[in-house]
C-alpha cells in the first residue's frame, strides 16, 4: 500500500502506478478527503517497498498482508472516504444509504405473465428491486434449472421479460450469474449481477462479472467464515469494481437431529462485517430459513441487526412455484414485512 | 399418551396413572380446558396400548415416538392449555408473558461490593433478574473457576451475597449449577437454577435440578441441533417440572479463517422453537458474540426474532472483570439496550 | 428410468431415446450383462412414464427421485456392469482397479527445472501420475495464483512443461481447472482434468469439463455432505462422461480452539461412498491435514479405509515452495508412503 | 511451572510444594530421568514467579498459559519421562504400549446371560477388555436408559454381572459413568471408568472420577476441537490422576443432505494428538460411523493412523440388541477385525 502525501500531484500518482505495473501488479487508486492511497493488487512479496518509499510524492510505502484490504474500513479511513459506508447507486435506488432496500421477486422466472404479476405485486408492497432466477443453481442435475437451461434463445427471452418488468414497474432488476459464459448475455439485460452462495469461491467468475462495471451482489457461501467471505469480495474489488453488495443467506447448521431451519442465518455477521468493511450488507431470510412462517420475524431481526436491506422470495401463489415454494411469501405478506422493517430501522437508528 | 374422555373422573385418572406405574414408567397428568391428557414418561415400547384403550374414562391410547412430547405444543393443544405459551412466575417477574424479561449481572461474582454495585446499576437500567456466576465452567482448569471453587464456605458466602443483593434490589436471582453436588446448596439461595451450555447433555444433573421444583434456565449446547435441545429440556419435564426457560446462546461457527464472533447466534432458532414448544425462550447476545460492541444490535435482533427476553452480562467496569470482560456492557449501556428492545417488542407484536 | 427387456432391439432402444428427447431431456444409455437401462437426464416431473411403459421393448418405466442415479451402484447393478467398480484407464494407468494409484507432484508449477526434477523424483518413488498446479485457487487475491495468472502465454508454457515432464517420465498428467475459459486450453495438454474443492458446486464448469471426454478428478467441497458430493459428480455423468475420479480432501473442522489440522479428513466417507457408487475414490492427505508430519499415517489410514489411491503434494525442497510448503513431503518420503500403502492394501484386500 | 535443579533435595521439593499451596493452588510433582518438575494446578495469575525463582533448589520458575500442560509432551520431556507414551496398566493389560488393545462388548448390558455369552465371544476373538453400558446416556428420556435406570439394586446387580464376566474370562471391565452420584458405586465394580462424549465438558464429574485413582477413558465430545479435548483431560490430571485413556469417537458432520455416517470419525486427530500429549489414544469406529458394514475398514484405518487400540460394540445377535444394533458386529466379525488390525499395526510400526 502506497500512501501519497496530501500535496502529491497527479503526475506523481501516475508515476507510482507505472512503477507498480512494472511488477506485474495492478494499482487501486483511491482519492479521498485527506489524501490519495494506492493499493497494490496481487502478490506483494516480490515488491521492493523501500524503492517506492523514496519516489516523489510518496509519504509511506508498506506491505499489507491481510487477505482483504481494498474493501476494508481501515483503507477507506486512510484516504478519507466521504461517508462511513459506500452508497451504491442503481437507477434511482441507493443501496447502503439511509433508506432500506428491499429486493423481491420469484425464485425462478417461469413465464412473462408470472413475472409481471409478481413485479406489480412487490412494487405495490414497497419493494425497490426485482429479482428473478433464470439460471438456477441446483443440488440435483435432475431438478428444474431455470429457463436459462433451455438454450440461449429462451434465456434471452426470459431476460427480456425481466428487463421489461423492471422498466414497466420502475425497478432495477437483478438475476444470478452461475457461469462465465452467461456473464455477457446477462449483463445486457440486468442492472445488478448476482453471485449465488454456491459460486462465492469461483474467483474466475468473480473477475469476469467485475469487469462489466455493474453492481454485484455477492452471497456468502454456506461454508465460508466471515474473513473468507470478505476475501472473495476483494477479488471483485481487485478488478477495480467496488460496487459490491454483500448478502448473508445462512450457513451450514451444526448439530444432530431435525433442525427446523434450512441453514443458520448468521445475523451477528451483519454488524461484525460492518466493522470491517464499508460495503453494504443485506440479508436473505428466505433461503436461510427455508420457511415462509419465519420470514417476518427474521426480516425484522436482520434489520435490527443493522442490515441495509433484504432479499425476499415472493410469489402470488407459492404453492404453484416450480422452485422453493415453501419459503416464498405473497406480495401482501411482503408489504407487512417491509412496513415492520421500516419501523424497526427508524427505531434502531434513532436509538444508536 | 393417554387421552381421557372429557367426562373422565378423578378416580379413572388415578387408575390410569396406577396402571402406567406398573410398567415402571412415570405419568405426566395435564389437565386443560378440553380434557385431561396423561403422558407416559420413559420407554413406551414395553407398554400395551390396547390394554389402556379399554380402561374406564380413556378416549384414546397411543404411542408417541418423538423425543420430546411433554413440552410440545401439540401436547398442550390436546388438553387445552390456557394460553399459547407457559408463563413462568418467579417472585413478581413473569417470564414468557407479554412483558420482556431482562436478566443481567456479572459473569462471575467477585465480591459483595462488586455484586451490590452491579445489582444497583442493572436495577436502575430496568433489568428484572440478577445473575452472577459462582461455579464457573471453564475450558481450562488453570483459569479462575469462580468463588465456588474455593470450598463450600466461600461458595455459600457468595451465594448469600447474591441472595442479599436480590432482596435489596427486589430482583429474583439466578446462578449456574455445574455439578450434582452443588444443587442442594444453590437451591437454598437462588430463585432460578441455570444449566449452562456445556452441561446441557448432562441428564443426571437435569433430573437433579428438576427435583428442586424451582424454575430452570436451560442453555442450548453449542453443538446441539434444535431437536436435541428440546429433547434435553424434556428430561426436566419428565421429572414433573415444566418451569423451563430455554436460552439460545450461540452455536459453533463454521468456516475457515477469522470469525469475528465467538459463536454463531442462531436467532432463527427462536421462532422455530416457538412453533414447537410452549416454553419461553430467551437469547444471550453476550456469550454468543463475545463482543461488547455487538450486544446492542444483537439484542434488538433477538427481540425482533421473538425472544421473550435476554440475558446480558453487565459490569460497571468491564476492563477489570476477572472473566469475559470483552463482552460485558455497563449498566448505562444496558439501559439503552433495554429501552430499544422494549420499543422493538411493541412494534413487532403490534404488527403481527 | 427406462428398463428395457433383455431382448429389446437397437431400434427399440433408439426409439425410446427419441421419445425422451421430445421432453427436452437427455438419455443415458447403459448396456450391461443383463439388459439395457436408459436413464433420463434432467427434470423428470414433466415426463409421462405410463407413456414409456407401453413402448415396444420396454420392461418397466419409473421415476427415480434421488439426486444421483447415473453414478449409483443400484443403476449399475440393474443393467449388469461387468465389475463392481468402474476402472478408469488413463494411458497405461488404471484407476479403480486392483492396483493403487498415486498422484504426486508440486502444489504449484514454478519452473520447468523444478517440475522435471520433482517428476523424476516421484517416478522413482513409485508414483503413477504427475500433478502440478498452474491455475491456483487461493483465498486471497493478493497471494500467488500460479503461473496461469500471468496470461495465456505463460499458462501455455507451464502446461507444455507439464506435458513434457509427463512424457519424459511416462506418467499421465493432471492439473486443476478453475474457470470455464481455461478448459479448452488445459484439455490440450493434460490427461486428467481436476476440479478443486472450491469449484465442486460450479455446475457450469462441471458440464464444460465433462464435454472434453477426458477423465475428471472431482474433489469434495469442504462444506459438502456426501450426498451433495455425489450429486455434483452426477452433473458430469449427465453430460455422458462417467470417467469420474472422486477425491476426499477434508471437510470443515468443528469445535473451538486450536485444531492442529487444516481440515478434517473424513475417511469413513471412503467406504460409505463405495457402497453408493461404482466410481473410484482417492484421498488427499496433504490438503486435509496441512501437515507434512501427518501424511504418512493418514496415507496408510486412507488406504486401510479402502481408497483406490492418493494424491500427495511432493517437492524436493518443501521449504522453498511458493505455495503450501508446510504440507509437502520429499520424493524419498513419498517412496516410504507408497511402499507402506501397497502393503496395507494387500493386507486389507486379502483379509476381506 | 517450577523446574527444579537436578540436584534438588526432597526437602527443597517439599518446600516448593508448600509455597504453592499457600496460593491456594495444587502442585503436580513429576520426577523423571533429568530432573523434577512441579506444575502449578489452577489459576497462576495470582502467583509471584519471581518469589519461586529464588527458592532453594529451583532452577527456573515460569508461568505457562496453555490450557493443558500436565498432560503435554513438552512437560514430560522437561523432566524426562521414561518412554514417549505413558503406558497404563490395568490388570494384565497395558494400554499405550507396543501391543494394541481391543475393548469390546455390548452397547448396553441386558441380562447376565447376554453379557456372559458376549464376554466369551469377544475373549475368543482376541479382545482384552470387556465393556458394557449400565447407565446409558440417551438423546431421549423416552428411550431405554440402561439397567442402571431401574434403581440402585438393579444397577448393582448389573455391575456385579460385569465384574463376574470380567473375572470369568480374565478381562478388565469398563463401563460409563454418567453422573456424579454413580461414581462411588461403579468404582467398586469396574477397572476403568468411562466418561462418554456427552459428558466430556462436565468438569465436576471429571474431578470426581479422577479421585477414585482408577484409569479413566475419556471420549471426545462431538463438538469439541482437539485443544478443548485435551484441556478437559487436563481436569483429570489436575486431580493427580494421569491414567487417562483418550478416545476419538467422531465429531459432528458438516454439510447438507444425507450423510451416510452418524458422525465424522476424525482420524487425523489420532496422530495430531500424539504429537501433543503422552497419553494413549484409542478410536471407536462403532459410534463414529453408526454402521456395522464400515467397522472393518475404519478399524484398520484407525490403527494405520496410529491409534493404540479400539473400542468396538459387539453382540452375538445385533438385531435383537436394545440399543445401537445397527452398529454392532458379531464376535466372529470382531476376530477378523482384530486380526487385520494386528497386521496393519505391525506393518505401520515396522515401516516408520
């Protein structure tokens, strides 16, 4: 990490970047209220920091050995980021700002009619962003894999429905990207690219989606510790894209016998992560619990824990959904959740 | 399980109980709005249910193979319990009723002066029950084990301080029982007997504390699934004591690398458990997170999830505490937590 | 699943396949000693099995709802596979047959000289297949990612060294494929394509590597249960490629405090998996333990548990390795391991 | 820890012990080939080590902050223990020496006839120690809890059968102690006291059994890390009883879906623990896998990993056993296991 003097010139900054590239590393230039800081991206062990320390405009040059640094709060404090959290703008929606953000929609897009009807419902309920899965990751190759599995044409058609529904009801849209070859196509149609829990460790996919310069929602893998989760978010930041929305969606349960929930929603991870990074973090109570009847309570709990918003699976008739019907709620129920969460938020923020 | 006819007489009930005892089993007689139900306690495989079905006053006799049944909601619905949850009365405090309950105090009792000062602080902050550890379970035999480790005399002295502090500030008191030989002594001085997470599986200890006919607070073991947790609560109920307060205090973390919290607070367990049993459930954000700076958020989150109250470690000067200083909050901070929780509670209850 | 009559003709089989494709599903045709069985690949819920049951040559048509079936032992017994386990042939090496197979080599390829020297060493030690990482999955973007990270040219050069070393010392070679865009390139140079633990859930990558018609070594994810592991192997089989070599490499540790091993090597998974599938299973004691001093014992233990071979990281000078030096052994130590394992194998096989 | 000079006199040693007791701590005096070392037992923070350093005969005085030290290899090396591992003698059986030790018998004692028949069978099969459960820890209060649950008389009768069977077939006997009130009774009848996995954390029970001066077999809790396991063994050593036999019996499984084994047998813990402590360690493949058909392989694997012996549930007719029938093997199968293990042991030892 190279800390520039407050008075360093653009030329001096450019020179440091040039020197970094000579080592085969990338440079992350962050300009803030106090100064410019240049993060080295890649294996720093081969770098001579004493060489950098004497370059014009450099205040300090040091090796940082933590697995994530570009997204760390310490880094943002060093150069003086304008606010404590990064606010990510998608259309007219701000994620990580004062207002909560609700992402809702069906687990899987099934038809244009289904999607439009749900989009209308969630909009009325107060949701901000429309979700809909087209390439579904599934534990069994013999389960329905989403319309994206039926070939490029059907995938593109489903994507166009999503885009159209978003425009019609004035909501940005998000869908999951499961493989590298889907990135270009999906990026044409959606506003936010989602990396699901199962793909969190897929560093090549992370680099590829990062390159589209669109916001990315990264879900925590169910077997990942918090440090690991942030280390893989760093893979996205390393490509120069810091519009990263983190999402806690439950980790592996521990213990014998029936568990009553699908995963363990790790809500303490929410404030713990907020102490570590300036990136916003959401929660997904639908996948975490796998139970419609727990969504209300766990939504309120996630907001009380400090989450910047929620991702909730919604369907007008959960019983007929092709995937995950047991954990979806209706738009009417969503409205109750959103209203309660808004009030919990105001209460918790005003108290702190 | 023997379901009696609505019009069954006391004599008929007594006869069924007598027949159950012939098999070497115990009988749990529950009288409700609808009828009387008699649960068999022990190994039912040797019982002839057809024999019971024809006894006078018996409506139905059937084997139930779930590991917990006396504490299950299904059981309470069968005989018609007066309310959805059992309200446990300790002095003038009701646990599991409409009002939240806050248990606070130091991890370990260190001196009379320390305890009185903390008791005064938490009372002012709005807490209802005073906690203080005298027999401390520790991972290392070379750590401070609480004043109880210094022999019966010192243990009794510390217990008398606890009792005195409770009386002075009008709060029931609770302390942890770690071994069978401590039960009689502790039961003389405290209002609620606590079984810590490490002892949850200790069925002989559970039976022994149950026999004192005082309310018992049972913490979930950090390696126990929900079904297991309830199955060990059933060991207490099987002794005829149903004044059981459950407490979620964090389970083993999953994942590599630094974890940032001591355990994983499983808040979805709170509403999930409430669907299974009529017993009240609290949460302990102090032990779960091991971090003072996360207690506020996780307290609010636990209440939003539906918990009936909290157990929070409190000390006027956490830095000088002999055990767990890093997770204690001050009485002033406790007041903020309690106030926020009360408002979250009202909000969540009014919305549902 | 469609079970054909023993006397079914090729025409009848082809007709069934044609009908399956009408549903948008793929057909897996397995011919054995007893009969031909046709597995449906994909979402069977939309299929009318009563329609298939009456087609000429069909004995039975039924829905199978397990997440893996094409790789299951039940399936292979149904059509009568010639042996209990599938023997996978790579050059002159048989995997899953009577002889144990040892895969060895450095964690990361660092230079041609390093690779040749290690290849010579492991060949003398008795290893059969040469491994060498070129695209390394790492928890930190700031760690050395393998020579593959330096661009296509360097990746190709490193791959050519691997291929050359394999030819020179007459060993098939294997390397890890981390992303979809690497598959075509890597498949030109190596004999076996490896999917690392972190990518086990990456179903698009699995489908892509499967399509190269080369044997695939699939490592179990450290957060995956056995059923899940097999369900993702099924993704490969579903593409028509059943040359799948499974590999147990350790799962997430459970419990507080220091753990002394990196992961938990789940050796009971070895015989448990052998009861479920006909695919061969290896073990990787290097990654599982992360400790050179445990490799000998855990290698012998894995073979005693029934593993068909081992993958062991080897380096002539572990101390100077760029990645994972603490878990590599020398070629001399490898020889001791292989010798001991061969004798354990003979002993265990002869006893059973 | 106080390291005495080689020439220190008994009087000087006694003086140091006296000084230690003034602090309310206990002293563990270990005499070896090189010198005498005195371990402080309890909370060392209140001790002035500079005071000890100047006492006559003292070479060095220092605080040791690890949770286990009395059982650590470093400690035994310091004073010069005669061999690398402590050999625990029970009757004519040595545990932890050159010869493997096999403990076998039924999960639960059901009748005298059953026990004698099994004892005869396992003796012929080559087992050394007879096990039989009388106080059974169970997940459900409604399951069979062992004959010990029927009152003191029946418990004593069952214990006398165990003792008689041991004498008749010349094998020491072992049974599980579940609660403090059972210790005195059980210690009258058996040679080794077993603490089951569920009670590993029960420090009061550990102290109580330690006081009987009989060897103790301590099973690892299924949620305990290795460091924790050893820290609780230290509770026994702290009472002056170092005849501790450790036993790995499987930890909590990780991962979704069916798991195929009951727990995860952590065999790498065997050699890892052997690097840390001089205490012998066994493995229990029966409880770990919960599957009779995996016992042979996992037994051989445990011995290959370095275990000093095994504990295996055995019954002449597993199908009629009241508890755990699905994981028991017959005496004939036990003979095959023991024979194979003996050969694996010779092979692995001769190679190292």
